[in-house]
């Protein structure tokens, strides 16, 4: 079952790479040109995946800080009412 799940992720990544960086849009005549085209597309896709993960982590941290800020504001508000 674990292998099946990892295969699905690989196929999903392959489809995303085809759509986002043109992995399937090569028109080359030699093996070297094909190799360069595929390598460049995969490097571009890897950069997009990393940037997307960093953006998600940044957004998650920002939401967590907002939540902490709201809790602190509520605590300060309740403390000021108790004084």
C-alpha cells in the first residue's frame, strides 16, 4: 500500500511538471538536447516546489503569530478589566 501511495505522488508531480514547466513540450533531435531540456524543466519544477513549500510555511507561521497576538490581546484586555 505504501508503494502505491508513493507512485501516486510521483505521477501527480509528473503531471504538475508537464503543466507548469512544459516537461512534455520538447522538440529536439538529439539525445543531448533532450537531456538539457528535461534537466532544465526538472530544475525549474524543483525550484517551484521549494518556493511553494516555503510560502506555505511562511503563511502557516504568520497565521500562528496572528493567533498568538490575538490571545495576548485578549489576555491584556481581561487583565485591564480586572484592575
